[in-house]
C-alpha cells in the first residue's frame, strides 16, 4: 500500500515539474517579446523547483532541502517585489493592484510561519 502512495506522489511531482517547465518556457518567450521581466515570470520556476525537490526527496534528501530552500527564497523575493509596491500604493492612497497586495500578504505569512517553524525546531533541539 505504501508503494502505491509513493508512486502517486512521484507521478504528481512529475506532473508539477512538467507544468512548471511549460509555464517557464511560455514566460521566457513572453519576457523576450514583452521586453522586460515581471515578477510573475518566476512563478513557474517555483513549480519546477518544488517538483524537483519532491522527486529528489527519496534519493538525495540533502539536495531536496537545498532546492526547496531555493524555492522558498525565490518565493519570498517575488512576494516582496510584488507586495511592497502595492502596500506603498495603498498607504499613499493611490490605485492599488489588489492581487499584488494579496500575494505580498500571503508571502509575508509564509515567511513568518517558516521563521516560527525554524525557531521551534531550534528550541526543541536545545532541550
């Protein structure tokens, strides 16, 4: 039974990796045609990194942690690049891109929960 779950997780990771790769190609073409990179061009790269980390987890756990950490750093960078200008516009009373603001808030919550989890693991390892 556990083997079926492992196979399903592997299939899902491959599917996420394939969808992310297709999205990455589309966004690279959009970047070249559009002329300037936008923060949302990096979101398919997050899918690629998370899919790769899931596939690496069984064979190379250390490499999977590094890839997942890189995905987390990229996600926080994207969230800051999108969310901070939207928050500044909100404070100034200018028109706000609400989706950008929402992405910034969600990423801030993600970073806070990751920091709290890290602090809890360090506290538990000291005890």
